């Protein structure tokens, strides 16, 4: 399985977990503002990775992954905030934060690799 496929799978799985978190926050805590923020950021990561698959150029590919990087970073922020305000418990937080940080590292590596290949191709 290629790095891009792993990134695609992990971002999709993260989005599924975020949707379940959103539903949990609404049902259990009647929380609508923070849950919507984490939903938007957490599900957009995978969408941006999918978008990057059909980028018009390497520059466009890197740009889309950079936006995904910002979104996963924002998602981790919302998870931090939800934990700090007792909306989610420690095991849930630790698990989701680990997944988010894994995606963060993978996106950084993909961007760096693509940039280095782009530089290597330049005359």
C-alpha cells in the first residue's frame, strides 16, 4: 500500500471518528458550537487529501496538502479544548489526539517529500 493510500485511509477513518464524536457531543452534552468546529476541521482533512489526488500540478498538490495540514492541526486544537473543558474523557482524547498527530506527521512528510522531488526536477 502506498503512502498516499495509507494517508487516504487514515484520514477517512479519522473523519468517521470525528463524525461519531460530533454525534456524541450533541446527544450526550447538547454541545453544538465546539462540536461543529471539530466536525468541520476533522472531516475536511480527508476531503483535501482526496482533492490533492487530482491536483493540476505538484504545486497545487502541495497547496492542498498544506491546507489539510492546517485542518488537522486545527482538529487537534479542538480536541485539546474539548478535553480541557471535560467534554471528552482521557482515553477518548488520547486515542483521537494520537490519530490526529499521526496524520499531522504523515502530511508533513508527504509535503516535504513532494517538495524535494519538485526541487530535484527543477533544471
